[in-house]
């Protein structure tokens, strides 16, 4: 490693940090809600932070917190969270060719930081600018998200413990998902997946073992695939 | 005192869930990043359903929190959470901004709960 390498590291890492900054406007409230919801469900600060560090995937964290709070069986908590995180397999597949030259250990580290935002930013940058150091740019964006996510969780736990229940702060949880859902319904099959998934989940809300979410999601996925077939 | 102690002591169920979900989630993240080189592309049979995971899962997470089916249509529709959710949904659609969506939804909920339906 020479001095010039050090300069390059700085520039590409900084570019990742710079590009991810506007997205923090969406991440900060999401992280706060993850902390607030955790206290509300009776989790300790250590458990809330453990969830954010070990799982580090917001939507699945919120679903797991909700199910743990309503005493769902462990298998349902795990199954639901895992289904929610399955989407990251797409990101893993899509970004894999760009990481193919790195050592196995490097790839294992980069994979831990993979999120919706880090993926979306990096893929766009790799296609735009081939001279970028891929891992440095990715690390700049992904590690920034990680740090903000952990701080936000802790602040959420502290703030959430002091706010009266009547304010209904946990209502922010479905609102976060709503803000992510609307842009995810971008064509006919994805819209069908959303409508059917949501409707089935409402009807199935009374199912035993809190299986409503899982059943709704599976019906939604099937509806998306069926609509895709009829449209073509 | 016992109730207070109870709240501080960790529930082993919670840690079990955290560790197992964390392990699966890491496996999902690592999957193709690790495999690349051994297999050329994602099989279409895997890729197709994955495209519909985000809308299906998100909708299944959101709607049951906004809608509770009640005996009468009026009681189902005149729910503060559903009304606030509709406001937030409109803001989400116009702005695609998480901050604005939370602000509009919470504002609408408080307005309904403390002023209009109080």
C-alpha cells in the first residue's frame, strides 16, 4: 500500500458516504421507530441493540418485535422475518459479479452490510463509473447506514420509553412500511401482489399462531406471478 | 418490585429469535455473493417469485394495522387508524418520502384521536 492508495481510498469511500447522506432522511425515522417499537413490546435496550446489530434489516426487525410482543410462537417469528428478508437474495445475486474478484473473507464482510439502500446506490454507481473502487464506495455507503441505524435504535429506545402510550407512537411502524410499499407497487403484477397480500392478511388476521402475515405474503407473491402470466 | 425486575431480565425467547433470524438473514445476504463463480446466474425459478416479495410482504404488514374487520361497514371504515392511514398513503404516493409520510400519518392520528373523534 502506497500513499496514493491511501488517497484513492479516501476519495471513493467519501463518495459513498456523500451519496448515501440524502437517504438518511428516510433511515433516521425508521431506526427511531425500530427502537421505539422494541421498548413498547417490552424488549430491553440490549435486546433492541442486539436485534439491530445481528439482524440489521429494519422491516424484519419490526415484524419480529411485533410478533414477539404478541407472544407468537418462535417458529412464526423466525419464519416471518426470514420471508421478509428473502428479497435481499435478489440484491446478493445482482451485486455478486462486482464482488467476484475479492477474497472470500472480504466478500463475507461486505455481505453483512448489504441493505436495500447500499445495494441500490452501489449498483447505480458501478454502472455509471467503472473507475470506482467498488468495495470502498460500497463500504462508505453501507457502513454509514450501519452507524446511523445503530445510533437511531438507541435513541428510539430512550425516547420511546418516555412517551405516553396515548400518543400511539407505534403507529409510525405501519406508516414506515406504507412509505416503502407505495413505490414498490410500480406495475400491474407488483400492484396485484400488494393488494392481494394486504387483503388476505386483513382477513387472515384472526388466524392462530399469528400466521396472517406469512399467509398474506405468500398469497400476494402468488398473485403477482399469476398476473404476470396473464399480462404476457 | 417483582414486576419491575421482570421487565429488566432478558427473555431467552427474544435472544433465540435474534440469533436465528440473524443467521438466516446473513445467509440470504451472502448467498449469491458467496456462490458467484460456481453458478452463472440466478435461476429464473428463484428470481420470479422474489420480485413480488417486497410489495406482498409490505402490504401484509401494513393493512392489518390499519384495517380491523368489524360487524358494521361504518365501524370498519370510521377507524382512526384507517383514516390516518389513507392520509399517509396519499402523502406517500405524492412525495415517496418516509419522513413526510410518518409526519402526515401521525398528525392525522393525533387530530382524529384528540380533537375530531374525542
